[in-house]
C-alpha cells in the first residue's frame, strides 16, 4: 500500500486530461487499493469540466501540511483532492491557447518539487501539447527532458510498458536524420546502466534481462548496412556484460520483436523512438504507461496525446491513466523494498 499521495497533473487544460481525472474518480474501486490521489490543477477547471460531462465532483483543497483531508475525501466516489495551481486564461475544450503554456509547466514543477521534498510518493502526468508550449516561446521537447532538467539529472531514459512488454529508448524526440550521431558509446553506456538499475530498484527485478536492438536493418548485416553495431553498440554491450548486466544483442528489430525472443525478456532497448514504440503501442495502446527512468523521483504517464477532439465529450478512454497510476504504485512499493543502489552511472 502506498502511504503518501500520488500527484496527478492533468496536462494541457484544453485536452482530455481533466476529463480523465473527473471520470476515474467516479469509480474509485478501479484504482489500486489504498491509493491517495491529488490533482495538481486549477480547481475551477476541474469543476467546469465535471459540469460539462454532467458528472458529480467535490474538491478538497490539499496541501502537504494537511494530508488527513485527502484520505477522508477518497472514501467516496466523486471526490478529489486538489493542490491548486491557477490557470492564466479560461480553458475551452479543444481550443489551444499559448496563454496557459506556463500554467502547464507550473503544474509539473509543483508536482515534481513535492516528490523531491518527500511530500508525495510519485507523480503521474496526463498529456501536454508540445506545440503550443513552444508556440508560447518556451523551448520544450517533452516531459522526460523537462523533468530531467528540473531535477538536475544529466541523463534519463524513456520507457513505455504494457502487459508483458517494456520498451526503453536510447534516443527520444530527435529527427531521424540526427539519431545515428546521437548514439555514442558514453550515451549508450549511461542508458543501459540506468535501465538496469531502475529495473532492479523500481521494479524489483533482481537480474533483469535486456534485449538490445541494432540501429540498422538486419543489425547492420555484418557492416554492409551500417557500422554502428560493430563500432559502437557491440563494444559497449561487451564491456557491460563483464560488469554483470544480462544483455542480448544487438539484434535486428524485426527479429527481436517476436515471441521467441520476448518471452524471457524483462525489457527491450530500442535505439530510437519509432523503432520500439509502434510495436508496444500496437500491443497495448490504452493499457500502457510511459515511465521516466533515472530520476530521483517516480514519474509515470499515459501513452497517448491530448486528444483535443475528445475533450469535453466523455468519450476518452481512462485505461492508460489507470495503468499509469497502477504502475506508479508498483514502482513505489518495489522501491520501498529495494536495497540501496551501488552501481555508478
């Protein structure tokens, strides 16, 4: 059981994040037993969205100094705790405005800081809209990079997980033309060490087995289709195997993602975003979570975007948010039981 609250940021206020929060609180029995949820959001936004969806919602203001109000609120459906952050401009479902870009980032900072301060167990994030944040003049490439910078971490790892499959990435939000140059021996080494350590510490897997994709078709075909496997990936894997990390590969991606290889793997490491994530999303879309590894806090997220066209319609699927909450609880419990890490990253 998770004793401290889980903080949820609803993301883009014009998207489905607020809808999902309102909806899941109608059936708290679908949540992990004993979980305590706090929305980091504008209370008026949540009340307006609940009214639009014709769903009951009672809000209890929560601060780190008043945890008892939260526990009482979760005893009944249609009740949600909220850590208030005020919108800059009214949010209209489906209509983006740059006015609220700084609000979205303020909710992330508030939640992350509470986790860093030990006042919350984890943060769960609903989707943000990268485009409107950048249109507001704020450089933003995603939650993963933003939280790494906020927490003062040089390297993080993006991993998506669904039932029976975890896929981590060496590179994340890069143009495809820049991927090969970004896959260096130091970067690959750091990513693998973070992935291995967090599978142990945050998922309770004592000796994780990691399958590693090659970068090129056929994993380079012995150098005929690219030499990154020979010159970068294979030497790194060899060195890390000598440190006791169970690594298989580099394997061709179209071979690796088959039952023969996946059945005894704890995670797959893909070289770039669209090498690994299409397979995972095909397998578990709507029932998957996005996890940031390498942070000093626990952060999970949904596996989908803002779905502006569904905002305010009560047609958004809550499955991924419920999965992200369940994954965060799993990680909190595993972390509380794990031995302190000794490996240097």
